[in-house]
């Protein structure tokens, strides 16, 4: 059998239904992979029956606790030893699973990933990276929420990780890496962005094209967009909100009268294609890069399709040896200044 993936079955808003259904779909499609659903055993098995039962490559581990989004992440992870997320991370740390997927609290996932699974050598902070659709090919953006208030040297690490992901997962031979800012000029941005710019220019292993404004991201102005976790998350949520508002407005406009309804029917194939391109469930979750094992964070409102897509991202990361390749790339970075040495707190 191949890789073993731990799935936190109690993380999403509608748990465990999406996690169970999405995992069963993945298990049937990829019989060489093994899956472990962690959570309330009776509820998991009840959902599995609705989907035709558990395949032979899916097992269930019963847990008695759940970490909710309103809990303080570090306190929750340390106090809830039998939470589905905590136990899933423990399986990865102990070598009983190769990767972890959760649609639960982002903060708790970052904590359990950092403290439980551990950071990769040479990485100071993890970064959440996600695929964002554009009018051209998708763009990979990181960080979208794991590390707010990032330092310039951390953003350099994010850029390197994003470059590797774009090469190995997106299949790009020379990804265009850009830094999110409020202007394309080198002197634009806050203090962190200004300090990061020359560091990225000096990094020979990536194709740094300079700053990129938020408005240029949807038009495919770069293949990898690097950002601090705060503005990155704001851009992602704005992206999602504008897309939903646009499609809702378009639907209302096209169904407002018999004449527009006829036009909508004629345009339906093209509209469906566009809707699929901007549907987050098609792209899976965000990969928490910088850890010793692949960790995927799915949206809290994920349906079964989104969970399945997140597992597809996980499969590609495992088969593409993304963690190993990241470690090799990070090892090529210049040694830290002695003043910067030491393991920063989680």
C-alpha cells in the first residue's frame, strides 16, 4: 500500500459529512492510498453508510474531543489531547501517517503543525499557500493566513517554497514570483515589503519579477504571489466575496425577464465553464508549507467536493516529494546571521 493520510473528520462546519463523503470518493479513486478518518466513530460510520460504506483502504479512529474555531489555538491544542486534530497530528509525528488534512480552525492547525509535526529545518514560520483562479492560468499565493506580521527573511522563505510548489505541482519550468504591494515600483510598500524586495532580487534560484498590485492578481500577472499572512488573507477573502457577488448579480440579471432568460440559456455552457474556473471546491485546500510533512487546510464551509480536491492536492504533494524538494532548496539558502539564530517561538 502507498501513503497513509490522516483526515480530521470533525473540522468542517458540517462535519463529519463532507469529510467522510470526500474521503470515500478519494479512496475509491485511488485504491493505492490509505486514509484514516479521526473523530466520532458512530457519526462517521453513519455517514459512510449513506455513501455506500467504507472502502477497504479507509479506517476510523475514534476520538472524544473537537477543537472549535472560537477556542484559543495553543491552549486548545495543549489541553485537548484526544481531539481529532491533535490525534491526527500525533499519527503524522509518530510515522503512522504521512500527511494531514483538516477543515477546522486555521490557528489550531498552525499550532498543531508547528508544535506537533514540527517545522522543516531552515524554516522559521509556516505559510498557507493556495491556488487562486485568474483569467489565465491559476496563481499560487502564500501566505494567506498562517503567519501575520512576517519578517523579510520569512517572506524570502515563503517565496522559495512557492517557487518549488509551482514547479512541482503546477508544472511551471520558470515561475514568475511577485511580492504583493500597493504599487509596482521597488520603493512602494510598507517597511517589511521594502526590506524584502532586495532580498528576493538577490535570490538566484527564483525568477523574481518585482512587486504586484492586488488588482493585477486576477489577470495572471504572476505565477506565485508572496505576501504577509494578514494582507494575503484579506486578498483571498476579498477574492472569494467578489466572485460570489459577481455570480449572484449575474444570475439575477440573466433571469430578470423572459428575454434575458433566453440569453442565459444560450450562454449557459460558457457560464458553467467560468463558474467552474472560479469555484474554490475545484482547487482543494491550502497547503501549510514549511512543516516536516504535508498538511492541507480546507475551508470551514467545505463540501465533499472540496475535501476530495484537498486530498488530490495532498496526493500530488506526496507523489511529487514536495517536502523533500523544499528541504533541498532551503538548504541552499545563505546561512543566517548569528543574531538571527535560534528557534523562534511558535
